[in-house]
C-alpha cells in the first residue's frame, strides 16, 4: 500500500492539483471584459491593449521556459530534468498562481470572481519565476513529487507576501527583484539548508560538460536579452516603461563587462581564465539589481553603476561564497541562485531604499502616484515623505527575507519526510531514475568526462593511424 | 542521361520551382496598398497595422523555423537534415503558398492580381506548417528531391481544401487545427502508408541521443511558448484575439501537467519514468486541441479541460498506437505526428462541433459574424442556426480528412516512382548521403550509442587510472 | 612589470573602458523626454512609441546575442569563446556606440547632451553588428584583450563613416548593408590580412563537430527569422516599414532555395551533398542583399531576384574564393564573412545605385523625402535627380570600402604589437587558454574528431559484444 503510494505519488499529486485547478478556476474564474464579446452598444475595440501587453508578455514567457529551462541544463547529466521539470513546475505554478493571486485581487473581494487577462498570464509567469529560482537552488536533489510539493507551498506564500508588500507597504518593486528574485533565492537557500545531506556536496555528477555549458548559454542569453521586458512589463505610465527598458539594458551591459573582468581575477588556478558559470549567470545580475528601481532611475549613469556593482557581488559570490556555504554552512546551492538572484535582489532592495530617499519626488511629477502610490495619498489621506517611503521599501525587503527564509526552511523539513520519494544519493544530479534515457546516456553524461585523463596516452596512436 | 537526371534532379526541381515563382509572382503579385507609398492626399499612416500583426507573425515565424526545425532534430543522426530540410521546404512552401492562396483570393478574382502584406507572410507560414507536419511523418525516409515533390503537391491540395472549408463551409478554424494540423498529419500518414517499406520500422538509426533530445526541446519549447500567437494571429475582433491567447495558454498548461502524469504510467519498463518524446510532443497537443475554438471558448475551465483531454489522447497515442501502426498496419510515423497533430486535430474539429452546437450564439453579440460568418447572413440571405453551423464544422473536418488521406496516398505512390532518388535502406534517418559531415559524424551519431554496453567493463579501469 | 601588464591587460582595458563610459555617459548622456516623467500640463502618453519600436528592437537584440553568438559556435573547440566574446564585445560596443553616435547627433551639437531612447538601443545594436561581423573574420585568432582593442577602434571609425554616408551623402541604407555589413566585413578582411600568420590556415582545430554545427544553426535561424526586423526597424513612414518587412522576407526565401541548389553543385567530392556552412550562412545573404533597398523595392519579383542573386554570390564565395584567399592571398576569414556580409553588402550597395537610378522617384510620392531626403531638398535648396542620388549611393559604398579597408589594415597592425597578449599558434580556434573547461573538453572538441578513422575496425567487435 505504502509502496503503491510511493510509486504513484507524483501522479496522485498532479491529478489532485489539476482537479483542484479545474474546480477553483471553474467556480471563481472568468475572462476579463476585454476578452469577452462586446455588447452591441459598446465602443469600437482598439488593438492598443493587446499591442502594448502581449509582446512584452511573450518575452517574459520565453524567459520562463527557454531562459530558466536551458540555463539549468548546465549539469551534464541532468539536462532532461532541468528543461522538463522547469516546464512542469511552470505549468503548475501558472495555474495555481492565477488562482492565489485571483483570491487576493480587489475584484475578487468585490464580486467573488477573479478575472483572467494578459496581465494574469504575465503575473502568472512572474510567479513561476519565483519557483524556478528556488528550483535552481534545489536542482538535482529532489524527486518530481518533491518539486511539486515545494512549488505548491512556495507559490502560496510568495504571492501572499507579494500582496502585503505591494498593497499594504505600497513598496515599488516593478521588476520583482524583492518579491520574485529575493524571495525565490532565500526560500531556496533555507530549503537547501534544512534538506541538506553531506552527499550532495562535491558529488561526482555535479558538473558540466562542454556541450551542456553551451546549452546553458541558450537560456542565459534569452534571459539577458529579454530582461528589459521583465522589468518593464508592468511599469506605468508609458515613460516609466520606456525608462525601465533603457535602465535594464544599460545595467546589463555594464554588468556584463565587469563580470568578465572579475571572472578572470577569480580563476582558481590563477591562469586568468573566464568561467562559464560567471558568464552564464553573473551577467544577468544587472537585470536583478535594477529590478526594483527600473522605473525610478532617471539618469543612465545610475543604471550603469547599479549594473557594475551587481557583477562584483555576483562573481565574488560564485567564486568564494557558494563553495564556503556548501562546505561549511551546509547550504548547497546547485545553480548558485544566491549570487544571481539572492544577493543582487537584496542589493536591489537596498537601492530601492536609497533611490526613494535621495531622489527628489517632485521629479516624477504627475507619475509619482504610479511609482509610489502612497506618496500621493495613503490610507489616512496624507502622503508619505521620501524617507518614509524609503523605509517602507526596506520593510518590504525585510518581510520578503523573513517570509522566504521561514517558509523555505519549513518546506525543506517537509520534503525530508519519508512520505515522499527521495532521490538516491548515488543519483543526485542525474536523469536516469526519472527519464527514459537513450543508449549513449551514460557515455555522454559520465564516462566522457573521465576519458580526458586517458587520451594523452592514446592520442598519439590515434593520430598515427589517421595519417 | 537518366543518371544525369538522377544526379541533378534536386537542382532541376528547385530551379524550375524558383523560376515558376518568379514568373507567377512577377505577373500576378503586387504589394498591398498598405505597403506602397501613399499619394499626397491620403490620410496619415498609423502604426496600428504593423503593430498588431507583426509581433504575432514573428512568433509564428519562429515556430516554423526554430520550432519545427529543432523539434525534428531528435533523431541522433539526422539533425542536419531535420533543421535544413525544414528550412528548405518552408521557403518553398512560403512562396508557393503565397501564389496558390493568391489565386484563390477574392482580390484575384476581381482584379487578376493578388496582394502581398504581412497577413500573406503569416498565412504562408501556416501553409508551411502543413507541410512541415507531413515532413514529420516522413522524416528520414525521403531524399531532398522527394521532399520537394511532396511539398509542392501538398501545398496546392491543402490550400484548396482550406479555401473550401473557410469560404464555402464557412467553418471556424482560427488556429488551423483542421486545415493545418489534421490535414498535415493525415496527408503524412497516408503518404507513409503507400510509401512504406518494412526496413523503415525498427531501423538501427531511428532513435535519439542525449544531446539530440535536448536540441529537440529547443524546438518544442518555442512551439509551446508561441502557440498562443499561432491560434490568435488571425482572430478578430480584438476581444476574440485576446481570448484566443488566454484559451491557448490555459489549454497548454493543463495539457503539460497531464502529459507528465500519463507519461509515467506508460513507461514500458514500469519504472514510472518520463519519456522525452511525450514531453517534447504531447505537451503541445493542447495547442492543437484548442486551435479550432480558441476564439470561441468563453470560460477558462473549458480551455483547461480541452487541454487535459488532449494530453491523454496524445500520450496514449505515442505509447501504444504509433508502435502498433508501424508494426501491424505498415504506417511508420517518424515523429508521431498522428499523436501531436492528427488525433488532437480531429479532437479539435469535434470540439468545434460541440462548442458551436452548445454555446448560445447570442453570447458573441456583435462579434458573432467574425467567428461564424454564416450565422449572421449566408449566401441565401438567411442565417444558420447553431446546429447547422455545428454540422458545417463537422463537414469541414470530414472534407479535410478525405482530401488529406486521398492526396497523401497518391503522393506516396508518386514518391515511390524510380524516377526519384530514393534513400538507401541502410541510410534511412541519416545525414551522411546528403550532407558533408564532420570527422566525428559516425562516432557522435552511431558509435556513441553502442559504447554504453561496453563501458561497464572498461569503466573501472578508467576510474582507476584517473585516481 | 611587463608580465604583470600582460597578465592583467584584459582587466585593465575593460576597467578603463567601463570608467570612460561612466564618465562620458554621466556627463553627456540624458534620457529622451519620452522616457522622463511628464510635467503636469503635458499631453496624455500613448503606447504608440514603445509599441512600434520595442518589438522590432527586441528582434534585433536577439539577432545580436543569440544570432551572431550561436552562428559562431560552429568551431568545435571554440564554442565558449564564440558565444561569450560575442556577448562581451556587444556590451562594450553598445555603450561605446551610444557615446560615439551621441557625439555625432544633432542634439549634441545643439545642447551639448545626447539623448538615450529605444532608438539608441537599436542603433547601438547595429553598431555591435559591425564589430561582430569583423569578429567573424578574426574568430579564433585573437586574445580577449585584442578583441577589445579591435572593437574599440572599429566602432569609432564605423560610426563616423556612417555619419558621413547618412548625413552628408544622404545615401539610403535602411538595413545597413553598406554601413554595417560591408564595413564590418572589409574591416575584418583587411585586419585579417595584416594580422595573418601562415599557421592560421588549415589549422588542426579549425573545423566543426556534429553538435557544433547544430548549435550554429540556432544562431543562423534566429538571424534568418528576425532579419526583416533588422531591415525594417528604422524605416519610415509606415508603408516603407511594411514593405521592408516583405521585401526582406521574400529575398530570404528565394536566397534559401538557391543556396541549397548551388550548394550541391559545389560539393568538393562531387557527391551532390549540401554543406552546413552554406546553409547556415549563405541563406542569410538575401537579408544583406536587400538591406540597402528594403524600403525602396516596390515589386515582390524584384525582391525575389535580389535574394536569388545573393545566394549565387555567397555560395560560390564560400566554395572557391575563401579557400583561395586564405591560401594564396594570406587573407584567412574564419567565418567567411566576405561571403555572408562582404560581397552581398557590395551587391546591396550596387543595387542601391541601380534602384535609385531606374525607379521613377514619383512613385514614392510624399514619402520620397523619408527614403532619399536629398531628392526633396538638399543643402543648396535644390533637389537631387535620380541619377545624382544613385551616384551618391555609390559614393557611400566607396567611402565605406575605403574607410573599412584602411582602418581594418591599421588595426591588424596594431593587434600584431607584442604589447598585446597573442594566442599561441597551437591554440588557435581553441577555448582552453581563456576558459575554465570541463573534464570532457579535449575529448569532445578534439579527440572525438579523430576517432572516426578508428571505428571502422572496432565497430564490428562493438556490435558483436552488444548482441
């Protein structure tokens, strides 16, 4: 009986989840009036809404499925899982996120229904991002059923936290650096800590191959290229969107140059070589770092400086902090999400404080209310000052850190339960237990990495035979 | 002489086709007035047309070239051909499709000219999709010249069938699930049947490698991500486009979850593993299944249910029907297009019947005529009832099935003619006869899959030497 | 001391460059008023600007980072460098290009400041394209520091040349075939000539592997699919943009068919096989060839013919000219940029002359001034005739050729200086000296290509053991 549950637990969980989604969306969901046929007297429909939302949504959509999916294929023996589980969790979280966010929506409070429109799809993808970041920290250590449990819990907590940060604290976080990146990363690290086993560290299957690193660059570059859309998608008014695009673009460019520069300096063998880990990951930290303030920053120099700082934090994190945390603190972070999402997210949150405190709010003129709603009129009818808003930005960051660490730690404990299928220690970071694999699987993903040590003796004879 | 023709037949066919296109487009083609300089008195041009069509067109364009092209790279030894022949046939069908569709256009009937605009490019890409689906069924079994002949015949028949379904039957098929997916799949299956040789089945080169399956996922995910654009691109009015986007997105999400669930259950070794074939293909069936009714469905639950059903059909098809058809019925379907496009397309057509029959047409209000033109006013001046429209939807499906099966079967017979270069039986599913290959070709695409059986004995010594 | 400089020269260059960018953008840069908060009295903002620019910009952005980056991964042992250095140089040139172009802008002349907006990002990506094309000619032969020096010099010269061609000659070059493609290619060839060493030719590491050629196709297809956006992004008015899209699309389709046809004929072993080099590169020549006149051509047939011609030039160039130049002229062109960008760019320039001379300018009606500004009113108050405009088109081409060849040759000499880190001759076209590589690096990128010659003897025993 127990073994039957273990055998089928993934299927049971997925079936239960999908039925739950049917029921909740069936009862409470409805299409936005913009997506429903108009009655005869209504105004003529323009293309404006779809035109201004859909292309940015599609960029974000590519980031979730291609970007995160391929970025995580860097493990030489876990490519099937990376790209597939990425897809599975996204589809789970998209539906669950639409529901949770729907329940928190004003429209639901008023009517008992929540609406679906392109913005729902977009914010559902943002919810997926939170979970995919956490997946990066746990990559290769969970069974499919465990990933599903983790995603289910995290989505609910993350979207509730987001609701408080945005609706109560009225913090600005246009690109989600706090509520998406910071949350996802520290949930993941806390989960990794409580779930940790020493066999996870320096495991023989944890590592890349030449081709897997190039696959990973597909994901990295799509994330890099479309990041301006991620940070700008929900920015209003139009000038703020325009600015969010440019700020993100500039931050990423400066971040990339500095990443290459620092990467050389941290070469463990002091040969001044670059590391693909830094190039695929730290170059993206500039997108995270400018995320909270992409609509706030008013001068290109500031965006460049933000990006450059992110690169320093991220590369040093990969080079020194991640190995230290794995070996000394028992926090194994497979993709180094602390360096790509965690610390740059905290940095973004602090920048949110600084820019709110330092910039003269009068510069935002009529759009101040779009960026900092509470600085125009808050619940008590009086407007927040710059420094109060800045403190609420920090409070938002603190809440995100607190909620993510606690819920992540608890989730890690839940995932330890014998109830769930656990990955065999020998098979961490490996597809073989969960995917039908082709005949070359073991050669391509394991043996090929050992041959390097033999070839030096055989090479001569090989070339001799050739000529 | 005959051997000279055999040697050069591909070049002759391509040259003849390209010259034909020059002549026909040269004589009959012209640019849409929206793409021609305006005379001085005309109104100011807005960006609206390009803005509302071009981004969706580009998504579809990516689906054709990256999506289909990389999806078919899953064969370990046929990657060059998959991605290249995909490109070749697309470029052939795009031009030929513009012409054929142009000849069927109202504008041509009136003026003797057909126009080219962004919609022409978009619908030309749809025509390419028909042929690329068929290519999936025949993948690895045709010479380049045979692919060209097949594409040439199929495009003409498919676009003529489409013309009847849309213009005479006035069936709604906004995402082309009948006229694109069903047609392409059943043309391919009929062609595979009449072209079949027993050596095609269980051929030593038919299979994937670890890297080729990951390449294939690039295609799969781009198809998955941009499918909403495919189903929404030609939907009008704007609310229908908006709805088509959301319906497709939801259908795909539910389809993906259910695909993972069923995939485990069909593991031939009962180890509850996932199959990359299902993940790369069946997850897309939700896009096909909702294609006919993406602009029709008015509740998110219905879209989710449609997608979930598609996954069941598709995975079971891959697991049981495709091997059965190959071994018992002499229908070898390399990519399993029956499971991704064929059965889900028929299912979409039946859903078109159901939704037309069951939904109250009054709900579409003023946009009813955009969705079901004949329900507002038909040729006789009287409007169709719901059930009549529903029957015409079924009639459209039946016509598509009939035309595709007959024309596909005939095409298979044509392709058998000794006139054409035939692939050597030993070299089915292989690039070597048609592409210059690098030095590692045979190792990477053939030998590597055999080493797996040897390494168990050698592995120990390898690791010993290493340490 | 000298050795310390050699060790850190890349870091020093990058740091100096990034600080220079901070200073210059900090002092002289500012955001466009469209990206700054509006004062209270100003008009309501529409989505029109972002909607009409951003999706095309994003397409171009993908072309630079995924397109060029992956196209250059075809070298089996230089994939990390190709995709990473592509990213590095792009980020360098984007910032430097914004500055140089800013200094040449009218707004700077008037106010002492230059503005940043989405068009800046777009034209910065165009500047990156120039350098990435040159990178193609020098691929595998430069150290990171040398690439940086090259990019720095070239950007300044290319953007100055562009300024003269566009502002003084008033030449039309909407898709940048002269100022981007021709410049980048001939700068690269001249640089390759003066930098040449005989060890670069027929080097053992110059070549592809089966997987690297498929990676390369990812880049090729994204370039192919998004090329219409490249040629149309800055076209005005709207009908010209629409036309530029269709012309590019048609030119690419015809070019692709003809590429396949000619590729077979040039098979060195006369086996009528296709070459992946042609398919990944020559199919794109149609985009270059129509680049100068994408907004000019008014009939679809003309676009098709332009594309077909480009394929002939490009494939023959790859088959015969590139090897001849490498062996006899001492011009080694790693990616064959002469065939993809150089000769098709010159051809585009000549077509610019022909179309300007032959088409009746009255056909452009009110949009003549957008396409050929000097044909409406030039500095002297009188309008140019068709033939004068045509000659200025040629003059633009001549200037581009002259400037690119001279500055490229000088740059090649600069790069030879012992001052700079040079790539070891043994390690041309190899990642190993500049990247941390995984354990399978040598096997996957070198040994695997030699095994092909051995397997014939071992294969039988392998299969025997298997069964």
